[in-house]
């Protein structure tokens, strides 16, 4: 196993924080990609803080339930 860093929150009231993530070892058919910079899009914030109250979709999937 290898460890990488991701961003996460423990609940909707918590701030995003750097979190270690355990990854499986690369297989022969995998490709390793180095990411130097990334951003947080607004839909990521919706997943952490449910801003969709009263809307017909699930916070877990962010896709329409109909």
C-alpha cells in the first residue's frame, strides 16, 4: 500500500483538511500521474455542506433522483 494526501471533512460543520489516503500498489497496467496543483470546485463544497435542501437529488450522489 502507498499513502497519498487528499482533502476531506469529518462532517458538514468541519473545515476541509489534508487527510492521508491509503492507496493500493500500482499494477502493471496502471499509470502513475503526479498532480502538483488542484482546485476545489463548488460542487465539492456541496458534497461537504448540504446546500441542496428541498431539491429532488441526493447529497451523496448529486444526481437527480427522478
